[in-house]
C-alpha cells in the first residue's frame, strides 16, 4: 500500500504567456506573479519572445521574471514540424531550434518544446515518423549537450496525438532524451484516452503537463470556437474555462499525484473571457480539483 506521501507534494503551477498574448511579455509576467502562479511558460514567438530577440534582452527578461519570483519551467517553441518539410526546410527548422536552445541556455530553462509535424497520428505512415525521428535525434543530441530536455506536446493534428503514438516516436529516436507534454484538452479533441492509462503508459517520459478545457459543439462561429480534423471527420470545438467544458482532468490528476510526478503544470486557457479573468478562474479551479482528488485518494488509502 502506498504511504500517501505522493499526495502531499505540491505541483508547481505556471501560466502560459500565450494566454496573455495581448500584453507585452513583461506585463504578462507581472500579471502571472500577481495572480499567484509559481512560474511562466513563455511562448517563443512574436510579440512575446521571438527567436531573433537579442540575447542581452533575453537575459534582461529572465532577470525580470526572477525579480517577480517567477520560474521559467519551459519554453514553448513553434519550430520543428520535420515530418512535413523537405530537407532544406528541415535544415532551416534546425537553425530555428538552435536559436531556441540558445535562449534556453541564457534563461537557464530546463525544457524546450518543438513539434514533430503531421499528419494526424491516425493518418500518418512509417515514413512520417522516421523522418521526424531523424531530425529530432539531432535536436536531442544538441539539447543534451546544453543540459536541456526536448519536449514533444501530445497535440491534435500531429504525429503524437496519444500516449501510444508518443511511445512510437520515442522508440524511433532511441528511447532517451525526449520527454512529452501531457495535454488532456488536446487529447480530448483527438478522441483518445487522456486519463490514468495515458499517464501510466508515458511513465518517466511524462515531463510536463498542459491544462485547458474544451467541448464539442455543433458548429463553429462563436468567439472561442474552432474546427479540427479528427478520426470522426471535421469537428467543431469551443474553448472553455476549466470545469466548464467536457474534459474531465480528475483521473489524470489522480494518476499524476500517485505517480510521484516531479514536473510542472501550465495553465493555458484561451476561453472567450478577459485573459486575466480566465487565468485567475482556472488557477482557482485547478487548485480546487487537485485538493478534491487528494481528498478522495487519502480516503481510499485509509480503507
């Protein structure tokens, strides 16, 4: 029987700067600190932190975050997409990755995200995974030399839409040096398991977690709605505040707490509400859900 010590450990919470993209990055940091987050995951794109930002300015941004008491647990890169590119484009993406890596080194950030590319996992062929793995191995080697871990987000409309496709890519890259971002919202869109089984399958390769809520809707058009290709065809979705959509995070949270997970959770709500308001709402809700899960687990351990 587990001792329950896993349940007492606090999981640090970060805000995704992309949820505050309407604000300059320094102001987004200030809002994040004011709301009570432990850190900020920075979107590495304009207008927040473009890859060509001078490294002196990057250091100043890192100092500013530290002055606010914020950690930077990860950089959300937008480069990669190797499976969808030709050789020349892949080399350009590698150069973008190296810029991202230099930014991570200046900021002393332990993790950076890249994308493997598409198509959807259920449409992808062996060649897509092999091509992505070929270039990701190059990224992994350079990241390890800098003491940085490479992250792949489990994301709809990419090669990695669930835990199984994540492990498929992991094996092709050599089985080490690669971590995954669990994103229940993305996995809900893809129509795959995002609960206890997904956490168990990822095991020690679960390195970061994204939190957001969504729900399926009949038709796109309202603010906050979008469409995606899934295994069911073209479907419409609405971005929601945590607990107001259809994504039940509680089984995943329970599994994560019991696993002894030592990473971060990033809240990245994009629901159609004022940015500061929706982040404050989601922060209170994730803390409520975590405490509710802890309470249930404590009771079960005492039985």
